[in-house]
C-alpha cells in the first residue's frame, strides 16, 4: 500500500514535469519533441501536394492533346464499323456511304442538341461574327467524312486512314496565313512533299508499282477494281481537303463558340446533304438494317461520331493558359495516332497486313506529319503574352461550359 508521503512526492514530480514541458507549445517551439511519424506524414503530404500540382499543370498544358488522342480512338472505331456496314457479305448488299452518313449524323444532331440543352450552352445557333466560319467548317467537314467513307469501301482501313494524314499538314499551312503566331517554314513544306511521296507508295496508282500476279486473271474485273481503287484514292484526297478546311476553321473559331455549336452545324449540314443524296441519286439504294448487329453498329457509329467530333473540336480549339493561339499544333499532332488504331483493327478484325511499300509510305507520312506538327518556330513569348491576356479578357464570361 502506498503511503501518503510517497503519493504526495509522485504528484509533485508530475506537476514539475508539466511546468517544464507545457502542453500548449506548438511544433515550431518544440522541434525536438516532434515525433518521427509526424515528420514522415508531413513529407508525404508535401510530396503528394507537389505531384498533384505537377499533374494539374500537365493537364492544363496537355488537355488539347489528350482530347484529340481520345477522339482518334473513337474515330478509328467508327471507321471499322463503317467498313463492315459497307462491305457486301452473307447478310446481302452493303449500305451506301450516304445512308451510313445519314444515320451517323442524325444521331449526332440529337445528341448535340440534348447535351446543349442540358448544359445550357449559350448561343446554340452561333454568334454572328463566326456564323460564316461555322458554315465553312460544316461544308469542309462533310466532304472530309464522305471522302473517307467512300474510300474505305475499296481501300484497306489503314491505307484509307493514312491518306487523311495529309490534312493536318495542309491545315498547318493554312493556319500560318489565317491564324496569328503561326509559321510554316521551307523545311516543313519539304516535309509535305515527302508526305506526298508516301501517298504515292501507299496508293500505287501506276501499274509498274504494283506487284505482278501469277496465273490468269479476269481483265474486266481487274479493270473495274482498278477504277474503283483510283476513285477511292481521288475521293480520299477530296476528303483531305475537306478535313483540312474543317481543322483550319476550328482553329480560327477558337473560344468564340462552344465546341458543340460547331459539331451541330457540321452534323445538321451532313444530315441534310446525305438525305438529299439518297433521294436524288438513282444509284443510292436505301437499305434498312436486316440484323441486330447492323442496328447495334449504326447506333454505336452515331455515338462514336458524336464523341469524335466533340473531343476533336474541343481539343483543337483549346488554348493552354499563358500561351499564344498557335499552341494547337501539339493537339493537331495527335491526329496521327489514329494510324495505330487503324493498324490494330486491320489486323484483328480483317486480318490484313500492310505490304512493304505501304509500310514505307506510311512511315514517310507519319514522320513528315509529326515533324510539321511538332517542329514549329518558337514564338516571342514577350510579345505574345499581352495578346493572350487581352484575348482572355475578351473571352471571359463569353465561353459556354466545356469539358
């Protein structure tokens, strides 16, 4: 049993220890009393904050590239669905490009208007200063997508896709004239000529570039196939011009209009033209989907088309904070990643493999296009910064909700 004297002595010792080390001192006043676990927690918190800040900065600077990269996945998926629906098979004759375009754009129109109504997008019909650019974007976009849809009917998916890689080069050349802070040097123009050489290797429009075939062949059938091949190449090049026009106008519109307004103009125009084409052209037969797979592919085609246009438009129009308007070239370079998805689908879905000449042409186009998109002339940040600030002030409060 503890005696009263020993209990008083113990209580006195505890009181003295409290007076020597008061509990109300903070960590800065008593650094030696901080626990090791608390220091580790502070370090981990600081490290997490640093990584979070770096990730946020990376997202701000690379948002346009990421959006365009995602759009190319949906674009390649849409192309392989289109090719499946157009090819004749056990289910009967394939669908006409006008019919597929009508189905896709109709779904895109509905999805665009529903999202704009849900997000309360201001000026859904477009602001007056950019109505002309929106119309030009719609016309160019229609010819771009129709040229691709026609070409995939007679060309392998990867070859039809790689031809579209000329569009970003032409877009860079056009924006150097119409968009401030853009240049297109003679080295980059030389890269465009090299890309044209790659197109020749892939398309092989001359007879001496085609490998000779062994054994007898149907001359009439061969001539018909050659004619379809040349027509597909011609329509693909028309699609390149249309896509370049669409890319350029999107860059020129920039933040002055919500991305979905541009998508709506494009989808409405394409729906009307494809509907007129089906009604007027006698060679276009309207064919309802005969299987559940075709219905599913048509719906998926419309959804992929909507996501493609939304992400592509938002990515190309995005301007990172503190940069000039010409920073969209990094986002434009992501268009070339669609070739990777096209090669994957060509191998997995169709079992096709590019020939050595097609590989060489694809390499020329990819290398040249990436060089044009990435190796831009450095801008004068000191002179560009005031214009960026004024542009932000002009656009503040005018831009609708975006992604």
